[in-house]
C-alpha cells in the first residue's frame, strides 16, 4: 500500500471506476498547515471518462465531460480541462490535478505569500497506480518544501525526487512488484511567474498576441531526441527501433525504444523494472529528473495548453493553437470560461478526428488577452 498525506479538498479529473483497481491511497492529513486547498468558489472537478467495453472508431461528443472554471483566480482568467479514454481503449490511465489558491501555512504567517496555482497532468502506463499516486501527492511534496514559493525550482526538483523515491521504494515492496510508471507535466503559477515542469512526452505550448505567436514551453523526452540518445548511451543504455509486421504482411519500423525497459519515453516516474538493478534495470537510463522553464506572464500572452501525447501525436503545435482560436472567434458573446471549454473541446475533437488511439487529456489555462480579443480590445490580423 502507498500512503502519503493528501489535501482534504482536491480537484481531480479521473475515471471514478479506476479507484477499484488502485492499491495507492492517500491517508488522512495529520495537519492542515501543510495542506494546499483549492478556492472555495470553484466546484470540485469530477470528469467522468467513459469506460465502455465497446471499442469505438468514430469521434464522440466529450463536451459534457469538460470541467471549466466559473471565476477568475489571480492572473488566470479561466481554465478548462478534460480527460478521456479515447477511441479504442476501454480504460484511461491519464490523471489530472488542479489546485487553486494555495493557502499560506500557518507556521509561515509572517511571510508574504503570492498567489499560487498548480495544474498537473499525468500520463500513466503499465497501469494507473503511479499516475494515481502523483495526482494525489506530487503537489503536496512541492508545497511542503520550505523553499516554496520563493525558490520554486528547487522545491519542484526536491518534490519530484521525493515522489520518485517514495513510489519506487513502495513499488519494490509489493508482491508482485508494482510495474506502472507515468509521465508528468506541471504548470505552476506563482504570482505573475509561470513554471513549466516536464518529465516525459506530454507537452505545454502557449499562444501569444492572439495566436500570432506560438511558444513551445516544454521538450519531449523521447529516445529519438539526440540529447536523450547521448544521455542514455552514456548511462549504459541502448536505443533501438523494432520492426512491426502489419495485418497485410507489410513490415514497418516501430517507435524508438529504450533498453532496459522497452519504453518509448526516456524519462518517467516509476517503471521499477526499467530502473532497478535487481530486476535487470539501470537507474541511469530512464530517469526522473524534470526540465523546468520559468517566465513572467505578460499582457500579450493568451493561454497555455497542456496535453498528453495522445493529443500531440496527431496534431502539430500550430494546429492545436488554431483549434483553440477557430472555435472561439465567431462566438463573441461567450464568457472566458466558455471560451476555455470550447478550446479544449475543439482540440480533443480534432485529435479524435485524426484517429488518435491513445488516452487523451487537455487543459487550457487562459489569461486576460484570450478574452480581451473577443470584445475588440486587441486586434488580430
């Protein structure tokens, strides 16, 4: 069993049936001083991902599953989020956690405390237990670090290190040993500074100047990347590409993978069998060290979109930004919360239209400029 204190109020996007399969549970918090609470004005997020056993090969309407904000929070004008099992799979291993208005701990009441918010998406594989653990605990490990929020990068690195240590040590004690793993993509807003933290192949992009600029905020950790290949080889691992035979007998090259582990991603949480020497793994090959990007949120920034690889495998960054704008341009009377919901709905629909076969998760974090354009306060060429 996996235990760690968790907040008494969480905003999670998940499939509720998956809880019956999980052996990872948060315990009751011992002290509220180290707990992060969401804003009381925001209803808890509970998006229900369909888990029908029937495999579907046609686009479906996921608009009813989208959860959107109903109030501004700091520099965040609105947000919307959705996760879905996709067209083919009858399970969803993606998880989402949104924590708003992180309250200053009582023992630090003399300190100035900026507005803080946390958006995390976790793309699980080999089961959902690792993603469940991260959803319930990663934000706490960051918030409880004494360097947060004034030295957020170091608090983030330590939080990621502890999350990996806790999960893998408990996974090693399971019988049979827990084999699941997960990628993680986190956006943290601290005052007017944004931190984008990536581990794996989920992605964050940003629209600026009403869609005229597109910013890549993260770099995919995949074994086809030159830097990752060098790191893997230096760590004693290998990168290979296997041959796949299709139903009609045609041979095609499969994705690049890492050995040990046979993973198509080069940085993850968990994945004990790829990392433990006792199980044939190598801790220097598949690693859990994140990349962190920090920048100040400016008036010309429109919104950030974060999504799992199921979204980005079939759509380019430019296509995704265009999806967000195209759905909203004609709808000048919509409020920012509806705009954000329209954006994630359009992105998810476009991914399904492209026949993405993975689980799909998308979150839009909108700033003032996304809504201003609707009322002619900014101009779009």
